[in-house]
C-alpha cells in the first residue's frame, strides 16, 4: 500500500471496513478520528461512531454497539491474505491522511482541501468498486455490500445472533426478508469473489477485492 494513491487507499479501506462490519453507509459516514473513537486493541480495531450519530433503527431500548474488526491474521495464516486485512488498511489510511485532515470524519475526499466525504460520496465509491463484479440487470447499490457481507457470514456458519449484533440489526426480520433472500441468488458470484478474490484469477483494476450485489429494503 506504500505506493497506492490516496484515492485508491481510501476506497480500499472503505470497502474492507464496509465488508468486515456490514454496517450501513450512515454508520460508516459517522466514523470519527476523535480521541478514543478508533482504538487498536489486541488483534483488532474498535471504532465508535460520532456521538451525534443516531442509527436508523436506534430506539430507547436498542442502541447499536461499537464496531470491532479483527485482524485477518487471527483467522488465516496465509501471508498474502494480509493484503486484504481491514485493520492493516485502516492503519495505512490513518497514517497517510494524518497531516492532511481538515475534518475528524474518518473518510475524507482524497484531494485538497481534504474535507469530510459525504454519505453520497461513500455510496458512489462503494458502487464504483462493486460494479465490475455485479451480474444481472439490476443496478448495484452501496447497500449491497452490507447485505452480501452478512449473508456470506451466515453461509459460513456464523450464528444469526452474532450477525445481527455485528451489523446492528434489531431483529432478524429485515435481514432474512430483504437481504438474505436475494443474496441466495447472488451468493455464488459475490461470495466466491469476496472469499477467494485475493488469491483467485480475477482482480480489480484498482487493486481492490471483487464483490457483488443484493436487494435493498
């Protein structure tokens, strides 16, 4: 990543964090570099959205938790896999943007004046990344990353309760009805791309891992 452009590094970090967390774009937009909002602990990173952020499904009885993303090395001993580690990408990104930032928002525009990236910009970046690897006639959406990431975790044997907690869903209803159903059709293309892309034959011209699409609600 030392030779990557800031634009490429920004998009790669955004995509890897989005896939690993399965959070909404609004939550990704609320991630902050304020003190103690990004904490590297043990074998991973904990990220806390800005206190002013109110999640779409937040209620008095349901408050989405922090985001914790483990390092890939805790799950894989394959040396090349570290290239796709969200924690590693985040460290590179923070280091490269430290002296450029004019905002405490985690994701910034990769050109002067390096202002905070808007929600729409984050969505556009995610779509740019996944578009070359989508199939069918439906237009790819940034929300597709959230749905397929969570569904891929389910297919890998992760308990639904753990997926709901990580992705900040209050109940399984929305996940099953709006994300999982359509993803079953896209799983072969998207899932194999996400899980095997880094070592497979397909690669993205920007150097990012491939992905796919699913239905939104």
